[in-house]
């Protein structure tokens, strides 16, 4: 869906896949859902936010494609004009995970835990789109619609 969103954008856009930042770690990689991955995850999120900022300064809209835990949103809040959180129901999330390629996260425990973390977004709850009943094309169209409406603009937290 993120690829469709970036490819069909009206302005110059970048599709930034967060998994590539994790795959770049060749030695010492820790699966990001484990507690001992905290420092690694902080570094990776900092790198993703830095690349996002560089593209944005260059005039590109950036579609960040990946799971960014709510506890890691602050660097993106400082950069983003708008934010959309896609949060399908747990059943749809688990079904989609089962369809992932080999080597991708399919473990029910971490997926369920991450889904639960996204259930409590506080002031960002208004930025949630339930994409569980939508396919990729429909989800991209819905994200474009809510962004065009301006309902997902972030108010600076600084």
C-alpha cells in the first residue's frame, strides 16, 4: 500500500521501507521485537528519521513504510505535517501476517503485542484509519482522501 501511495502521489514522493534499515545490520542484529533490541531500535529509528528529514528538506513527501512503535513517534512528529496510522483489527493483522514471505515476522506473540501497543495512541487516536476491510488500493485511496481533507495534520508538540 505504501508503494502505491508514493507512486501515485501528485507531488514528488519517496517510499521509505523501514525493514531495509534493519536488514542493513549484518553483525549483531537483534530481532526488533525483543526487549534487548531497544538500543538497536533507537539507532534505527534515528536513522530512518534522519533520512526522512533529508528527503523532506529536498522537497519530497515521504511515505514511511513499516511498523514504528508509538514510543518511537516523537522524531517523526517533529518532521511530519501529517500522520496516518493504519490499524486494522487484530484478526485482519494476524491474517495478513500469515501471508508474509518466509523470513518475515509471523509470530503471533510479537504481532499481538505490537497491535496492543497501537490500541492506546492518546492524542494520535484521531489519526487512525481502520484498514482491515480494505485492500491495498482501497487503503491508498482512503489515505489520500483523509490527507486531502486535512484532518490528519499534526500540531507541533514543541
